[in-house]
């Protein structure tokens, strides 16, 4: 039931709730639906904004990449630069395959794309929202929007008192913080005794001041090796790269931004990026270039590219960058120019000056310390009755549906654990 403001005020400080979910996002809804389906009676979701599951709506370009079809828990856990080891405990109970069945049993048809990403068959994130909302409402979960939780106190009889800024009061036996990366959730967790790992952005693109690169804007390169060097550390990965008018984007960039999120933040996003246009060893590439000179000497450099992945636009850009005349014949390539070419194709360096210009980071890295939470039940190890699900925790994954999978898994585990507690008390 969706509560209006009037109705909401009336329900305040009546009988305690069995579960209050703070945050109406993916994790909060999964917790509420699971708890309700497993017998918990009085549940309310308190959402601070006027919109429910807004991030689900905008996710995956409006299609919502709900998970990734990696069915083996170990393989799934490898996609989380932070929290993966702890998550394994959780994934052994509820992983991507369980989630797939979960949605299908509740009427949301899913499909697996060639890169393993899972989407609704309808390609509409609204269907994911509908499915969760419908299941919550059918099971009697109450939902109150524009209820921004300001304070939570634990009373001497082990209830939680929850207040918004208007000092409305709600009392509950169990509470879950599913507040995503919002600072207020971290503040609430801290007030209940938890430590917070400093939040920093993850999953963003890179800006370079190399103006000439924008001549290649729109060029995409498949499965290329990229290295970033930051604060005397090196991070390497392979994947598809997209050159944009401001710098670099594409799956390999997002992945590196996630793996090195903390180091990049510490260095204020100033670092070196190296593109490995060729995977060959120095001596093999030298032999290849020498053969080119020998066998294709009559052709101009511009008309014969030494590596198949180099598009004409890219090759011209690189020749200009190397200061080699593009109209020169291969036979006229000087030894010094050949050296420059080999070194650039093996290690093409760019200076990154900041994150991408649109503040498009997808997730927060950091949050409630994972060492203070039981990853089988998602209950706090510090404050009994307090649970966590989703991005509020210091867990984050790379792109591909992994961040939602963590929300679903933690929400499901918390919902089950809360229902176990509830059923034990009611059966006494
Ligand atoms: C543009 C974009 C696209 C994305 N696409 C994908 C994708 O395709 N696949 C994927 O796996 N991940 C994707 N992500 C990441 C994914 O959306 C998040 O990991 C996920 O939504 C986190 O869910 P959550 O429920 O933990 O938090 P949120 O979705 O952030 O929900 C938290 C809710 O809590 C509310 N709240 C916060 N504080 C309070 C308070 N004090 N009181 C009451 N309410 C409060 C907030 O208003 C919010 O509604 C994307 C993210 C973005 C931004």
C-alpha cells in the first residue's frame, strides 16, 4: 500500500513494525518482498525522495542489466574489486542463477545477451520496477515516499526509533539500511556504531587534455590491452575501448576505473594511461615492421597499416603523434622513425587530467565496513536487529549487472534472516 502523507502521520508511533526498510531502491525492495513472502507481517519501506527505484529506471540505458549469467559463485565473486571474498559466502546461498529463477517465477521474463548480461525480455527497466512493486504490495508491504530518515535510536528494550526531520516517529523491531551510496545512510550506520570506509566514485570515464585525440572521437577498438599508472602502481586490463571527444570510455576503461578507484581518487584523477596497440614482444614487432618495409616499400605509410585493429583515422592520428610524414613511402622510413613507431605501438602514453565531464559515475565504492556485517544474514555484528543491503556496504562490482546482483543477493539474505528471527519469536 502506498501511504499518503496524511495516512502516514496517522500510522506513526502506533504498534511497532516488524521491519522498517530505509531506502526504496533495488536492495530495499528485494529485502521487503523476501521478508514478506517468508511471513514477516508489518513491513514498511521509507523512501526519502518522491520516486521508488529511480536508479533501476535509469539503469542499463533504460533496459536494466539485472545480473550477469555467471552461474558459479566463485566466478561471480571475482567481479567485485571490493567485497568479493565476503560476497562468496552470500553467493553460495543466492547467486545469479537463483536471481534469474526468482524474477521468472514472479512473472518477469529475462534474456541473456551474447556478452552474458541479463536484461528483461521487454528491454524495459519499468518491468523490473513493476515486478518488485507488485510483489511488495500484494504481500502487504507498506510504502511511504518523502520520508527521509534523519535519526535512528536504539531503545533499552531493543526497539529502533526512527525519525525524519519533521520528528515523525516510527518504531520497529528490525531495521535495514538500504540507502545506496547516499551519505545519510553512512551517517545513520555510524550513529549505530559502524565504521565507514571512505566513499569514492567508481565506474567513470577518463578525460585527456590531448586535444588532437578528438580527431578519433567515435572510434572503438575491440579487446585491447590498457594499463594505467597511478602513484607508482600499475593496473592492467583488456577489453573494448571507445575514444570520445573528451578522452576514453568503454568497458575496459570503466573496469579500470573500478579496480583503481581508491588510487585514482587519491591522485585527484591525474595519471598516465598506456594503450598497447600490439601484444607482440619488441623484437617480434621490429621484425614485422622490417618486413613491411621490405615487402611494401612502394606503398605510402597512410595506405598500409601495420596492425589490423588500427583504423585509417587512428593510424593517421598516430603517425601525426609520432611526427612521421603520413605520405612517406614505407621504404623511406628512417631507423629512428621505425623505433618511434615500435615504441608507440607497444606503449602509447596519454596524460589523464580528470574523470569524464558528465559526472556519470555509476556506483559508490566505500560505505559500511564489510568486517562488521555477517554476510550470511546481512545483520550487523555490532548492533543486533540492524541489517544492511545493497550499495550502502563497502562492496562494488564492475559493469555487467554485478552491482544489481549484489543488491538482490544481500536483500534476499537479509529478508530471509529477518523472517527467521520473526518466525522464531512468533512461534515461542
Ligand atoms: C546511470 C546508472 C546506470 C546503472 N546501470 C546499472 C546496470 O545496468 N546494472 C547494474 O548492475 N548496476 C547498474 N547501476 C548501479 C546500480 O544502479 C546500483 O548499484 C543500485 O541501484 C544500488 O541499489 P541500492 O538499492 O543499494 O541503492 P539506491 O538505488 O541508491 O537506492 C537507495 C534509496 O535510498 C533512498 N535513501 C537514501 N537515504 C535515505 C534516507 N536517509 N531516508 C530514506 N531514504 C533514503 C534514496 O533516495 C534511494 O531511493 C547503475 C547506476 C547508475 C547511476
